[in-house]
């Protein structure tokens, strides 16, 4: 799917987050941020070169333009879905940015940029990645490579963006490099459309969002107001490591998301993960696990949890083989996901209008109080 789905609501709500930042339309026809006016604005365009000033008259390749950014700078990206950036973007970003001198990555006016390749960003701080899409490039890549990977950092945001078509272990992977690195902190994934992660690895190994950041401290991470759909061989959101105690996840809030059609549970919390909050999510349809003969999960699943500090509340589940919740498997005495009240499994279907980045508006009156579009 290449449909651009930014609605007025998603755009406006995404920008309201930046209290100290006001976007204006400059005379050049580009979106420029007032708080970063003291910094430099760089330009990228498909087919751009990896040299030169990256100014408006001489736009650069995306990765090279990104490498020039310091705190307070802005990258404006041209392009459309029919003219993508065919390149991998793998960069370590400045680690000393502040809320008054953030790094801004966004489209040039009247553009809809998309990167066809991998995007791996290390140590981003006060980065706003806004309305720049990513899709899979099968040439030169394999299923062990995450499509978009956020490694460490803090106070970064991915918003209003579409991540699609991954043939790998995750469309979006949030992690840290080693046990000695700090946990990524105060990050946000919001108003995004993340969809169609294809079956590429062993059973339940191809996630839409995979959070594996460690449990030493609560991350303050937030996954909210997203559309996540079509992950037939994995989870919609996975808060866990590949094995017990292998980083796992703590202090992540997963709220007001619409998650549809996953092979395993729509949301999985596993192993030593703790202190996570699941609230007001609209969860619909879990399919058969790979090789599982249709033995699908519940909408929510705790897997091998060793504590009972992750809570779920105000959650609506539909069309799941095991109902709303499979508390814990394998069984661990005295642990699992904690019901914090007002969760429902009403039966029937949310009756979505269309299954696309501009859709998933539920016709069912009950379902309208949950998920991406809930008041």
C-alpha cells in the first residue's frame, strides 16, 4: 500500500505536541520551524548527491543531508511515493540536543517523501521525525534486518509517518545496543500508520512494533493514536525480548491504538517486562500462528511473565480465538497481566469503514470509544 493517509486530525494533533515550536510557511515555499530558525535548514531530494552544502539549490541524498544536522537544525525532504529515496539511512545523531534546539526532519512543502530502504538511527535526542515514510527494499536486504530501528537516545518522536511492507523481524524496532547503554527514554510513536509486515521468519517473529529496551529503569515510552494492521506472522506490539531477561521492556504506555489482523496477539507482554500500561486500545482479529493450525491468540497475551505489574484497562477486543486475554503462557504462578477494570469483549465486529491508512473508523458505537479515533 502506498496510499498517503495523513488526515488533518493527525497532522494538527501531531504538531500540537511541539509546544515551543511553531511551523510557518516560509517565502521559499518550505516548512520552517521558528524554534530552529537559529540553526541551519538542509534540503534532500531523491537522486541527490552525497556532497556539497545541501541547500535548496543543491539538495543532497537523504542520509548525507541527515549527517550534516546539528542541534537546532532542520532537514526538509522533497519527493513522492512514486519517486522514493532508494538508500539506507544509518546515522548516529547528536546526543546533546535540547527542547529549544531540537532536530527536525519533515517534508518540503507539497512533498510526500518516502525512503525505500533501512532507517537505523542511533542515540537520537530531541529528534522529531514527522511525516517521512519508510518502506521495504528487497534488494540487498534480508529478513534479519529491522526496517526502522531506533537505538537508544531520548525525547525523540516518530509521528504522522507510514511504515509499510517490511519483510523482516519488525517494521519498527526500539532497542539499545548493549546492557551498558542507557534505556531509551521519553520517546513517542504517535499518529503513525504501520502495516503489512510480511511472513519472513519463524513463527511469530515478524512484528509491527517491537520494543526491547531493558527493564533497569522505566523508559517513559509512549505508543499512542496509531493504526497498526496486517502482521500475519507476529504481534502488533511486542513488549519483550527474544528470550526471558534479554532486555524486555519497562515503563511503556500503549494507549488509544487501533490494532488489526495479527498472527499472534494484537499486544504481547513477555518475560521480565514490567510496569507497562495498556489503555483504550481497540483490538481486532488474531489469526493462526505459522504452523499452528489456526490456534490463534487472544487480543492480549502475557507470555512467561515473572511479575504482575503490567496493567490493562478500558480495552475493547474483538474476533480473537481466545477472547480478550490469555493471562499467561507458559504458566507462571501469581503473575500475568492485571485487569485494571472496564475492559470489554462484546462480540461481533467493529465494522471498520475501510482497511487502510485513511480508514479504520469503526461503525460499531461501542468500538467508537476505543482506539485511534476515540474522543
